[in-house]
């Protein structure tokens, strides 16, 4: 295929968990399991292993959200440490569950783009 897809469009499609090629088909068949190919355009996703990249990105983004919440809870509220711990744990779990599939989709889309642009 000769037409080039801009990297921003490709990453956005992946982050939205859609096929980086057509933007229509689903990238995942379940929460984090990628499909072998797009059901819409038949583009293959074989060999696109995101490995640990999405986990590292998820940890970094979650930390940047949890730490300000911790500082806010410590400085602006008079909650007990137990209540603060429950809030922080639940917030951390929620962040990880929401960010991880987005990060994995973006990583797979980036890997797909690099594979397509390889000479």
C-alpha cells in the first residue's frame, strides 16, 4: 500500500484500540489480547509484540496521577491513613485498568507503522 498514514493518526487509532491501517476494525479480541488480523481490512498484526513497553508507560502515567492525589489528600484533608490508603489503592487500580489497553494499542500501532515503513 503506497499511501502513508501519519504517525499521529496511527497512534490515535491504536490508542482507541482500532486497526492502525483502516481505523475501523478492532485491534483487540479481548481486554489485552490482540487480534491476528483486522476483520475489516484483513491487515495482519502478526509479530507485533508490545512486550513490556505498555506496562512501563502505564506505570509512569499512573504515578503522575497518583502522587498528586496523595499530596492533595495529605495537605487538604484530615482523613485517616487507612481511608487514604483505600482511596489511593482504588484510584491506582482504576488508572492501570484504564491506561494499560490504551498504551498497548498505541504501542502495537507504532510497531505496525515501523514494520510497514521498513524498506
